[in-house]
C-alpha cells in the first residue's frame, strides 16, 4: 500500500513539474535573457537532483533484496573464498617455522658433530688459555 501511494505522489510531482515546464516554455519569449539563463541553470540542477534521487532509490531497492537472492550472489561461498587466502597464509607461516626449526637443529647437530669428532676434549673449548692459544695461532 505504501509503495502505491509513493508512486502516485511521484507521478503527481512529475505531472506538476511538466505543467510548470510547459508554462515556462510558453512564456520564455517574453523573459529577459538573464532570467532565462537563471531558469535554464535551475532546470539543469533540478534534473541532476532528480537523477541522484533515482540512483539512490534504485540502490535502496537493490539493497533490500530478499536474503535468498543475496545468498545466490554470495553466501557461504563468498565467505569461504575470502577465508581461503588467510588459510594459505597460515599454512605457509607454519611451514616456514617448521623448516627454520629443522635447519637450526641441523646446524646445531653439525656443530656438535664437529666438537665430538675433534681431537680436543669439549672442556678445552671452555678453558681461557685455549682461547688465547687460538688467538696466537691465528696470528701465525
């Protein structure tokens, strides 16, 4: 019911505007050029305003579609597609973390292997005299 009254009021306003436009067009010859120019600018502004109102009303009609029509255009598929890049990012970060942990473990294992297979006992590396020995040997 509201929609019908809104349409009739819009039709009445359009008819009224057409009548005024017709009257102005008939009396345009008798008007001063400055007044005619101001009226032309006012008409252009009114038409531009009417176009903006039409665009807004069309957008509001599209925004008030039933949820079943919106579900066809998006719904859980669109939510899933927006979550997909996030999931890939998380999986990638986990893989990088695991690979870095493995690389660190391999490096530590290599150092331990070098220490254990060396001719010196591990306690020699802690000895302050050994550090001095390495410095002197490095100079030679």
